[in-house]
């Protein structure tokens, strides 16, 4: 003969208490850069054949950023890098964004 089935009372899973959502690293970083006076973020595309990487919306909401950003070709990025590494030189750029 078999034993009767043992039944346990089911308990709800533990839910961690939730407070206000913490700010994401991205939003904290953008606020910091803006406060420090950063005017634009230039990224190297880093692709072969002079192609440009087009993923530039890390927040995922596609709204304007606090600090605008753009991807540029490796050759242009390398030129800026070389100019910045020259001693006793100040580099000025004019950047224009269109949507």
C-alpha cells in the first residue's frame, strides 16, 4: 500500500522591496559630461572599408542627448588624435550636425 501524498502550503515568492528606480549609468555619465563642459562626443567607427557604425542610441529612446555624439571614419579620428598629440598646439574644430 502506498503512503498518502504529503501536501505543503504554497508560499508566494519573496519579492524584494522596491524603491525609486536608480539612474542608469548612461544618464549619470551624460549629466557629468555636460556639467564638465563637453560639447560633443566623437567616436571612431572602427569598421573595415571606411564604413561607419550607425548604432548611436544607447539610451534606447532615440531622444536628443544632453551631449550630441557622432561616429567618424578612422582616418579622420586618427588625424584629430595626431593633432591633439602635438606639443604646444591648440586644436579647434567646427562641427555641424543635421538629422
